[in-house]
């Protein structure tokens, strides 16, 4: 629990005395009710608004899941293309969120963001072996020999060695690929190493997290339980 004026400062509305004036002026609501006492105690569970606009505590750890559409680059800024940051709702823009790993411009699907550097590192590190599952449409059809080559650990055309991965053919020109690392264009290059050019790629799962019914282009904030589960994998 924390004083409302202190919490407002942490949310970035201004100085402590400006925050007090905002509260006394009736501009601040807690859970929908106007509160005029700056000393009122609140917790992370309370919804705080200033002039009707929801505020966020910049100190809290946030993990967002985006269902990325094609056409956006995974970067915080880019001179030529729209970035995934532009898909984040306004309320999340000032929390210092950065993408966890990257999806290519044309790849769709599950992309995480966080403002917790240690958490991001844990999710990306191949040592933590967080599994990522991709759906690919591609030229050719994956064979048992291709699956075996993935399981052994592929060597890419430029001689880069990959950790063992899983290739599951779904039918002609369609497969699921599971990898624990995130090298540049990894899945496309792994498939190319076996002569299967990828024409469409979607990340469907990371750790225990799936896209669920989240529409393309939308984000949702993960619950604390989901963050712990993700790291437990
Ligand atoms: N592998 C790729 O080739 N591209 C992605 O966007 C993600 C994994």
C-alpha cells in the first residue's frame, strides 16, 4: 500500500506537490470514485485515472503479448517501416517496454514485450531453452530424413550450427517447427538448408503461452501467474 500522491509521482504525472493539487482538485479517481485525499492508501490492484485517463505505475513489471501482423519490424524505431511499438496501446507506451527477441517483418504471431531486462534475458537465453513453436507454409514436403536432420541439429548453409529442433510435417507444404534458440531468420534458414523455402511463418507458442483467441494486431497483458509459468518451462 502506498500514498496516492506518491503513486501518482511514480506514474509520471508530475512532482509530489503537483500530484497533491491534482487530487485536491478532484481530477483523480480510484476505482471510478473521485478521491480528494492525497494521503489515501492504494495498491497495485486499484485502477487510478487522471481526468478520466487510466494511469500506469512505471515501476511495475509488465509483460505484454502481441499477435503481430505482417509488415511491422521488431525494433523500437525504424526510418522506413512501421515498428511493433506502434501497435502498443497508448497506456503502455511510457513504461519502457522492449520486444523480447524478434520476429521478421513478414512473420506473424506471438511476440512478447517487457520492461524487465532480467526477464527478457531469461526468455531469450538458449540456456533456459524456452521452446518456440512456429507454423510454416513452404515449398516441398518435409520428409522423415528432414525431421531426423532437425533432431540431430542442423548446420545452416553458412555453416552455423543449430541446436536440436523438432520438425513435424502437417501435410504437403505445411509444418510445425519447434526451436529453443532465436538466431537471425532461424526457421527460414533451417528450412532453406533442407531445400524448403518458407512462404509464410507464424509463431504460435512460446513456453506455455499461446495466441489463444487474441486477434491479429492486438495485445494483452500477462498475469503474474502466466509470467511465472513462462519462466518455469
Ligand atoms: N525464424 C525466422 O526465420 N523468422 C522469424 O521471424 C522467427 C524465427
